[in-house]
C-alpha cells in the first residue's frame, strides 16, 4: 500500500488498553466518519511521539500502539488513505492515514442507505481488535 509517497508495511492505532488489551470500541467509527485513524509505523516520528501527540490531542486512559500489517488491512477490504492528522505535532500529522472502504463500496452503501460507520463497525471492528498486536 502506498501513502505519503512511500511504501507502508505496518500501521498503528493509538488505543486505550485495559489489562493489556484493547476493546473492540477502540476500532469503531463514529457517525459521519469514513475511516479509522491510523499512523504509518516509521522510524520518525517514533511510536512514543505518536502516542504523546494523540494524548495531547485529547485521548485519555492508558494508551498503547495497536499495530497492523498493511496487507492484513487490505485483505479486510480496506485502503490506506493519507489524510490530515489532528494532533498538535506536524511530524506526527505527516504520517496520518485512514483505513477506509474503497470508494465503490462507499457508493454502494450510500445507495442502499446504509451508513459507512455502521457497516465498518458491524463487519470490521471486532476483527480489527482480534488481529491488533499491542507493542510492549
């Protein structure tokens, strides 16, 4: 998968963990969202920098990095799309991505009157929680 002009092999999502495990709710979309917020796993910014930036942006709890292979997301029918990050750290924002359904699937969902977030949450959230690897 490509994004930001480079090959992306792994991505991470900053999640709140309980007893070392994220809940399915950490991998859900809110109404109106099209994709799950992720970051490319690269040397710089570091994982610690990404977690700190997300915390400053307002995420609470004991935070950790849930890692996915980009190929695993593609097998689930998702695409990685570079998007603007919402943290105060421009270096972190530069590696922000969203995991989204392909446009044709979004179009079909809209045609059927089914919200994107509902389809994503019902079909993918639990699976994402299962395949996520928490970095120690």
